[in-house]
C-alpha cells in the first residue's frame, strides 16, 4: 500500500489513523532518511493513543536513551536505534516485553532488522520532491494488520465525506460484540463514530441457520439506524444520526453524554432507575410497527419467537453446565431443560407485546438531568430489538446483570412500573408479574452462558465476576410457583451454587 501526502498535517492525520488501527503486539518499523518524517509520524501516533488532540504531550526523541515508554490505554515503547551498538542490545532494551502488552514504534530498524519480529509492519517514508513537506509512505505488513488499517482509513474517508475529515479521533470503547466506538472531536464539538462491520453469519448451529439468525441479532447497521430514527420520532431520546453508510457499517451520531444511572462507586441511583422504568412504561403504552424503512431499504423487526427464546436459554447447557460439570451436557438433561422452557415460553408469548430493546441496563442508559420526562433517559443500544413481551426490558433493568440491585429496590421499581401501566388502563398486572419472573430467569440463564463463552471462546475472563450476581437473581426469579419445575432442574445440576474462576 502506498499513501501520498502534500503536507505535514496530512502525514500527521495519517499517523493518527494508523494509531487507531493498532492492537497489542504490533511492531511498527519506521524507515527513512534523516528529516523524512519518522519522528513526526511517531509523535502523532503516540499523541493519538494518549487522546491528546492539542499536542501537549511531550514526545522527546529517544536518540540518546534509545527507548522511551508511555503508559497509555495501549502501552507504547518508542525506540530509536540510530546509536545501537550491536543488534544483541535490543534484548536489553525490552522489545519483547513491550510487545507482550503494547506496541512498539522503531526508528532506524535497519540497525537491528535481523532481531526484529518477523511479523513487523514496515512504514517506508520518503520525500517526494514535489514540495518541502511532500511525503510518500509505503506500508507492508501482515494481511490482518493491513485489513485493520484499511478499515481505519475508510473511517477517515467517511468522516471526510461528511465534513469532519480533520476531526480528532479518540478510542471510546469496544463491547462484547464486533462493534467499536470512537469519539470524533474538534474544539467543543463532539460526536460518536460507530464502527460496526457486517457480522459474519458463522457456521450453522441448527436447521441450517447460524446462531445470529436464530437469535435475531443485527448483522449490519440497518436495524440501528431504522429503530433509532423511529424511537426519536416517537419522542424518546435515541441519539440523532448525522450520517451513516449502510454498506460499510459506519454511523456518525450524537454524543448523549457520559452520565449514567450509577454513582462513582457503581451503586444504583434509585431516582435514575425509577426514571428508566418510567421510560419503559411510556414506551410500552405505544403501538410499534413491525416494518421500518431507511433510504428505500425495508427492515422487518423480528418477533421474539420460540426459537430465539430457546437458543438463548440453551447457552447455559452449551457453555455453563459443561464448564461446571467438566463434560458435555447429556441429551436427557437438555431435553428436559428445553421442555420446561417451552412451557414457559407459551405463557409469555400469549401476553402483551411491545418493542423490546433487549439490553436495557446500566451500561446502555445515559442520564440527562437537565431534560424532563422520558428525555432524561438516553437510549444507545437497540440494534437487536424485537417485538416481544413487555416484561423483557423491565427484567433487564431491574435485575441489572452488571450491578447489584437490592431486592428492596427491585420491588420498588417493579411496583412503580405496574402502577404506571395500571394508570394507563387495560393492564393485566398478574400476567405481567408472571412474565417478569419467567423472563428474568430466562435472561439470567442466557447471560450465564454468554459470560462463560466470553471467557472460553473470546479470552475475556472479567465477565465471570458477574456470575454470583446472576445466580442470586435466578434464585429470586425461580421462587415463583410457576417456575418450580425449572427450579428443581437448576437445583439438580447445581447451577445456582457453582463457583467459576478463569481457566488456567
């Protein structure tokens, strides 16, 4: 790949885009003559990783120290090997250790190329002669890195096409899916850039269909754009969408803020949880369409059908039960488990339905204390929304998987929701409370499986720390008389008492 730049500012922006594509283990070799721009490139990349749009971070040249380290979100080691006496000295400088958890930028790599990682990424920087600041950069590296870089450059092109080509990009977060988020900013202006490449279907898991299709998970950004626009039109606080590219999977949207429903100690703030429940009550008083349209593309909101319901619960027998038992779940255990859940699904499927957002809990709720009514609750995660039971999102927020919600607060919030719905008229409280118990148990069951899968398949053991909370929630839900048979199955297989630590 070759990139040409007519100014130092353009080279700096390219270095920023490179920095946004980096991950631990990347070793960048910066080769070029004196004055070619290696230090300019390195300085811009480091400041980007530091989230420093003003360029205030001191980034001295390591010409004499040979290496300069930066303890950032992604740790950086900046090497200058011009004065390296012998390639063997590279071991003493700690390159291997630097790449274990972070990235390395290496100027004058030709002084020790025989000792550099075989999968290093080469940036050859040359003056073009067309202008004093004209540069051409040739990049060669592993295909996996080149794909990341091309994605980052495509994001810059998207910003350019929508009037933000020179805005500073800053990593915001990546979640448990394939989505990632950045902030893009200039001065006091701040927006969110969603990076959501089309999710591959994956292998068939049942009836020739992959998991994502059975569970009705969004495979591109069309659902997010369609549902987000409709929520906003209905008066709810979904972020304004400034621009999107359905084919590439980019969305530029309003930054709703960073204030949530927890205090600094991650303790729930009751008044904000109450407002979240009020928002759901208002949402559930409306009729929601099954079909939406975005720029001529139709989108059908899926029903929370039996197959989606069951495949979510079976994450427990696919992942959690094998983890605690040390063996694959038996066919008999799975069969009884499925039969129990099918009976419970029939109950909730016969009840009241609405638009359910699916992940309505603390990480996805933004608080705006300056607003009034439902506008105080910002909604940011709804791309997997379905049409299903009104109890689903209520269970999701009242039994928050990431936060300990005391039983007293759970009861207060549940009573508040029921009172609001009763005031609206036509609300069957007894049926709702039964559906709540079933779906609270279903959601906790699903998440137990997901958190073990995140550890085993994706190498993310931190999620295991939430398991005791989910087991406690399950005990509460399974106490409902209608769930007695399911409670007996969970007790037989030790689901509620099993302790799980990270794999060794």
